[in-house]
């Protein structure tokens, strides 16, 4: 990519009246240089079976090209038209809740042959029509693709085929999955039951793995179709999303981002986050770090918020801060969903840069300053290269398994709560973090691995992690790690199984903590934060040093947190759900032990810093103030230029960052 892209999703089809030329004029004034179109409007492009109308696409492409605005064209396959469901009701996904009903998007069975026939036809018709248009720089296949919990008869047949190819015999399946329990044993392939009603967490987790593979295969299939048409100067991407908790929160349960991203030229994501006083930059950083890590390269923010919900209207300065926050994690594009607020239906109040009156407003006016700065500074900020020494190992398989085997019945906390607690604390202490997964080939490239709740893992992976420590690496594990094998079968040894060797601990009992704290407040976080909740393992150290014991009349003899020298490295094990404040101190201790503590760590949230190397080989340093008051700090690096203001910065200079502000310094 040769320049930063600053864009919006644009839907001429949604407009209450014709204002294309006016919109383009306002886009140009705002520095918008790319729009994304077509991914949501299949029923407009094919109003009846086999009748195609690309008038809206043609007119937008021509108008954008005339204005010098680039276009990303989406395949419109994630929202099926009414005629298809009328003629072929079986295209709707059958889920555990029963047959699907028409209305929402993302309700189809992505394995259904009839759906795939029509999807291929619209892809070929649309991409074949636009491929040579000079405005088109790339394509987005589908949108926020997931498996939509599809589990009907067609999917059942595919799952049985998958199990047969993977495990070869029913006897293997019966043994590995423990199916003798409650007479779940399968003695004939023809008797293989639907997994929708299963009580077996191993089988249920395998079905979820299979469903994620359906997404990987579906997206790769779409990419293969688009690749038949795309020019060498065009790219193919996908708009991945994250676990949704009212905003982008954690690792996506329904997609393996690492596997699914392989088919694409560049990873794209959407990132939404709280705003106003709740803006921290954490979700921007988390989503960006995951996206960058999937392919080890720059990525596209295909969707992020402008105004979004009425309670997400940003304070003055926050839109700018958000945009540069994306760049700081390695984004080459920031695009809003969407340009204009729509006037009907489900997302009426998911507001765009323009409100319902289409007039300039403070958010739009701030976007104009961003577009101007992106254009001016693009050579300095595009293609930022980042090299982190710490990585977080995340596992879709563990996420799924812990849905089956929750921490306890009275807690709502899940796998992603552990992931985010650890990631958030690293972020707040300005530790740059990549993401890896169990199949990553780059684990050994890092000095430190953070491993949250790795509940299910193969012997091979756990032995590899032991070797990582033995060879000088540092690992921080949490509770529930190493407990089961890759089929979610509990290991028949003292826990935490294979990693006991590196961790120097054993345990066989675990409880739900009630009125438990850490003895003596070992991390100095105060009584309020010195607590244990949700889960605790009763750990006996073998060779490990105890960092914290439980404070409890019956469990006080057991360790809560340990560290162990193993070979040249160090393994820290956190055996309980501790507070955020305590987690911060444990991770700070581990980071220092790994020799990753430096001058950046003299700053802490709300002052956040990120860095990378630009195309000129110079270091770019971003500084953000995620607070509502001016903050100051001493700049510790060599002389440089603050790019936004074009002012010289001296080493050891005292710098002020205004509230919700950003500084971008290029070292000389």
C-alpha cells in the first residue's frame, strides 16, 4: 500500500433522495479517499432470480473515479434476498433454536448448495462487471462472516464426513471423546446423532472447531472466485469482527482468525468501542494487534465508529485520537461505518459521519482535519512496521471448551474475560503485544508469552512451551491451563499436567473462592483489590517459588501464584482469578524478570505510547492521552519532529498532551 486510506462505507441505495454529487463534494472536503460499497445490497443488485441490475454500482464507481476516490467492492452474500428464501426456504440455517426465519442478515446456511450456487452467480456477475473499472482497488468477500450456528441436516452430513476423515474409526472417537458415558457410544456411522443435543463437551467442542472450519472454507472459496477476476494491482480482504459485548471485546468464538485470514491478501477488521469518558483505546489496540498478528503485516480497519449509537458521540478531539490510535497499531486504513445515517430499519441510530440531516456537524468537521493530516503525513505513517517482544497465546479451542466447562455456575466470566484482563494490563503499562495461536510457527521469536486459560492443548504444544521456557523464554500462565488434551479429555496426571515440569507445581483440587484474599497483600494493592474470585486452584509448589498464598482458614497452606526457574527461563503460574490491580503487579513483575521493562514503562495509562519503523527507516512514536485533562511527560528519546504540528522535539523535553490528544514524533 502506497498511502494511508481514509474512508467510509457508502450506500447510494439507502439514500432518500439523489445526493451523490453533494456527498462526493463533502467527502473530498473531508479528505476521504476510499469508499466501500455493495456488500449489503444483494436484493438491489438481483431483484428477482437471475435478473440483475447494477445501476447503483455503476453510477457510484463512475462518480467516485471522476472525483479521484478509490472504491472497495464487497460481495453481497451475507444478506440473502426475499426471492431466494421464498423459492428455497432450506437456504436458511437450522440451529439449536430451530429453523431460521427471514428478516435479519446472516441467517443462511453457508454450506447449503443452493445458497452457494446463487452466491457464486452474484459474485461472478458483480466482480466480472467491476473488475476493470479504474476506481476499484480491492474487494471484500462477504462481511463479518461467521457460521451462524448452522447445524441442520446438510451440516450434520458434513460433520460426520469430517469426523470420519479426521479420526478414521468410531472406536477412536468413542475412546477419545468418552462416549460410553450415558450410553452415548456410537457403534455405526449411520447412527451418528446430531450434536445439537449433545451433553458431551468434547464432542460439542469438536463440532465448534468444525463450524469454524466451515467459515475458513467458505471465505477461501469466495476468495478463489474473486481471484479469477481481480487485477494484479487489486487486493482481496475480509471484514472480521470480534466477540461482541455491546462493542468489540475479545477473540471471536465463531471464526479462527488465524486460519481464515490465510486466503486473503490483507486482513480487514471492524473495531467498535465505548466513547466519551469510557474511551481507553484498549479495544482499538486489542483489535489492531489481533489483525496485525494474523498475517504479521499491516491491516485495514474497514469499519469503526463515527457517531454510532447516540451515547457514543465522541468528545471534541476523540475522533482524531481514535484515528491515529488505529495507525499506531499498524493500520493502513481507517474507515467509518458509515458515511450517512440511514432513515429506516434496524441500524437507524447507528449514526455515520453525517447525521440524518446530511449537514456538516462537529464530528464531520473533525474528520476533515484527520483527512488533511492523513494526506499530508501519509509517506511518514503508512506501512508502519512493528516488532514486539511479547505475545499472547490465544486458543479458539480453549474458548469453546470453557463455554462447556465454565469457571463456576454463579459467575458470568468467560475465556475472553481472562484474555482481556491480561491484555488490558499489558496495554496500560505500555507493553507492545502480538498474538499467536497454537499453530503459530513464530512462538520462539518472542522473549515472553502470556498464556491465558489454555484449557485444551495437545501434548506437542505443551512440550513446545516447556522448551520455550527451557531455552530462556518467560511464560505467564493462568489457571485452567494444560488441563485437557486436544479433544478436551482431562489428563490423568496431577495438574497442570505436562507444564508442571516448567512451572514446578502440582495440584489436584480447585474450589470456588468465597471470602478469599491473598495472604499479606503481597502486591500492595490494598484490601479492596487483594481479592480472589470465580476460581482458585490449591497449588503445592514442587520447585517453584511462591509469590502469593491464599488467606483462608482452610486453604491458607496452598499457593495461589508461583514462579519457577526452568532451564534458562522462567514460568509464572497464576492459579486464581485475581483483581485487575493484582494482575497488573504480577505482570509488571514478570515483565521486569523478562528484561522488557524500559523507558516506555515509566509512562502508564492514561498516557499510552506505541512505536514502529516507517518507510524511511525512522522510528515513529505515538503518544496518546486518554483522559479529560492535560498530561505532561518527559520525552526520553533522541531529537525528532512532532509531525502534526511540525515542531522540533528535543531529548528530555517536557511535553504536554492536551485532553484526548495525540503527539506523533518522528525521530531524526
